[in-house]
């Protein structure tokens, strides 16, 4: 089992949402926090709130994880301040949806750079020192339901999250001999600021159909605090797959053991979303 007490925990995306909640949950278990996010004000608030709750926060520094040079600089500052960390939690990410004929190259690139290359940059810079330190440790990579299922319109997001799943699957075995555990977190719907910043290519987010869809999404969403508790519990129990909601767990097992049901579900979702696009196109026609 991995214990948080007395350990130094690096968390990306700590300014808001799941990253912030995970930071506070880890702190409640006794971890010292090293925090980073691209948003400096939110990062400062998380650090202040953690300290107010009695946590030790040796460093909270802004960085864009998609920029390798910034991650290198962050790692140098962290290692100078605290030495090697014990737990790395790759939480930061963005979501981009859209059909392939509407997505731009910039949307593809930005999503991959943040959701896949960002965690890889962090792993490159922080895991080798963990190995050298010889204390073991744990890596948490936050993927998504889109890293398990072929959800419609999710191609860029799934490319990043399926890729992170592949990295995690390899590291799960590669790092075992060093006593470093790996957890792959696969959240479903969560009520985080990412919902408001979701980039949907070629779709008007103010449209009534989109608002109805978002409302339905939020009815099934768990809070980031509940998701963070699931993550911390999964790490403590050294689980590889960590689900933050029951529906994703059920879907995963249905995909593995009853593929026809999974295929029907994905086709049904695709039909419903394509129907929305067709209706939108008809409504906008002269």
C-alpha cells in the first residue's frame, strides 16, 4: 500500500477542479504538496487553502506542462527545494470534441500536447530521480472514459487519453522492480470548470440542444471532491485502474465481457450526436 503521510506529492493542474481537490485530499492524508498549473491565481489559492488546513506546501510554481523547457525548469526548482518527490500525479488536461471534418490542426495539436505530451514531460523529469532515490513511490495518470471507449466526437481527446493509458500500462510493469506503483484514473462526468471550457469544433455552445446535453451530462456528474477521494483511496490500495464513478466501471466490464452491448451503445451515441449536427445544418440552411 502507498501511504501519503510523510511523502512529497507533485500535482499538476492544481489550480482548480480535480487537481485542486486531489491536492487537498492528499494534504488531508499528510502529504507535503508540490503544486503546479498554468493559472497562477488559482494555484496560489490552492496553496493558501492547503496551508490554512495545516499542510506543508514547499513549492507552488506556475508551468505549462505542454512546454518541455518549462517542465525542465520546474523540475530543477523542485529538486533543489525538496529533492526527489515520492508521488507524481498527472491531473492537468483539456477536452476537445468535434467531428473529423470540423476539427482544426491546432485543436488536434493542442490537445495532444497537453493531454499526452504534458504528462510525458513530467514523467521524463520526475520519475528518473525517484528511481535513483530508491524509495519507491507512485505515479497517477488521469486518463478518462475517453481513454477506454470510442465516444463520438472525442478523437483528439481520446488520442491523448488512450495514449496516456498506453504509457501507464507499460510503466506499470517497467517500474515494478523499483517499487513504484502506477494508477490509471478513468473519470466519467465531473462537475469541474473543464465543462465550461470544453472546446467543441463547429458547434454553437449556446444552442438549446447543446445546453440540454450539458444539463444531462451534469446530472450524472460527480463532484471533484468525490473523485479525488476515489483517487486517493485507489493509490493507497495500489490499484492500477481507478474509477471515479460506477457507470464507467460498468461500461468497462461490458466492453470486455459483452462487446455487442458496447458496440450498440457507441453506435447509439454516435447516431444521437450526428442527428444533432444534421438538425443544426438544416436549421441554418437558407
